[in-house]
C-alpha cells in the first residue's frame, strides 16, 4: 500500500504563459524535494494539466504537498487528490505504466476537491480517499487527516505570499531571525506575521499527524 497523488493545475487555461508556469512548477517541486526529500516518485507531468507522484506514508505526502502549496507564488496553484491503496506496474510497448486501486482512489479524491471547491469550499485544495479494503486504523487516519486538511487549506488560502514563505521557512527549520534577515524585516515582524497567519497551528497539526513534535 502506498499513497498515490494526482495534482492538477488550477485555472491553467487562464494563465497568460502556460510554459512559464510549468517551469515554475517544475522548479518548485524540485526545490521542495531538495529541502525535504519524501517522495518515492516525485510529482511528474503526465498529460495536460496533471502531475502524478507516489509516497510511502500518508504523513510524508501531507508534509510534501503542504510545502508545495506554501512555495508556489500567487497565481499558480494545484489541487491534490490522494489515494491510499496499491499501485502496480504494467508493461507496455511504450514503457512501464502505473495502475491500481491507489490511482482510482486518487482520481475520486481530486474529483471531490474539484466539486466541493466550486460550491461551499472555494479554498479546498486537498482530499484523501482510501481504496476498498482499508483497515479501521487507516480509515481513522484518513478521516482525521481530511479534517486537518479542510482547516489547513483555509489557512493557506488566506495567507499572503510572504506569510507562505515564512511558514515554509519554519517548516524547513529556519529560525525567525534568519527569516527576518532574508525578508529585510525585524524578527518581531516575522513573529507577528506567523502568528496572525496561524502558522504554528498548521505546523503542529502536521507534526501530530506524522507522530512528531513540531
């Protein structure tokens, strides 16, 4: 069992320069993986607006995708569908393909994000679906993670680009003093920005789901 992830670019047809946006996405994904390498198969473009990736653990996927949300600039964003289940390679004359219930669950998840974000949850970006046959422990973990994700996406969706940069820095271990130097502001200003953005709650929630201490 792994975590299959499908990501698609939000509003890709409205982007002024689709090629430039793809370069930014590629560079940001590489940066996230360089800062915290967690993916078994990092997000890679497939067809059209989609990217696919694989993680061994749900907590790793949640951490990596949060970092990606935080690192992307204003105007470029993903929605994510996570599927918990098996994936398997399938031989083809065009190379090895990946298939299995994990991918079907990820497809269901991203369709859920798309539907709900058009209605009552415009900032919703992430959802998890378990393939059939999950045990009670994993089912409970998925439910708790989805509850966290609903709140997380609201917080991230409200953040300014600077607040996202600062939160990313804290996630990757930078001190407030170092972040202040990078931003050309005071440490108290950084502290105030992080506090008003709810960064500490977001980071602690992720740490709890991963079984760590923030």
